[in-house]
């Protein structure tokens, strides 16, 4: 059954064959939201407290925001801040930014 459907799609000529399979345009528009260092805001789990941390060396309205999803162990906080270039939590500016996330 699945094989017949696959053959039908391939024979229709609408797909592009790649080394990983056949790709079809389903009309979905993709956008890049990860810049290689800062993850965009997202709901990690229901009712998590989200704190925005930014480096004190950057302006308050910077787009370089590191999101902390509390509760979180101190070791996790330190690791997340270090990954975003904040060497010490004293160098971070916590904030309660307006959050525009969509629940997935």
C-alpha cells in the first residue's frame, strides 16, 4: 500500500529525488529562527517561569537573549549562561521581558 503511494508520487513528477529520499513541496514556509548561538523563546514545559538573561555588556534592548526556564539547577543555569558568552552570573542582566511564544 505504502509502496504504491510512493510510486504514484514519484511518477507524478512533483517530487525532487535527493540522496535522503524524495522531497515534495507541501506549501509550508520555513524560516530560520536559530542564529547558531541564541535559541528563540519556546515553551519548554507548561507553566515554566521564563527569565530572559542578557549580558550587561550589551544594551538592554539587545536581541541576544538567553532564556532560562525555571526551576533549573544552578549548574544548568551556569552552563546555559556560559554557552551564551556570559562567563559569570554576575555579568548577566535578568529580565522579565514580554514573551511572545506560541505553545506547540
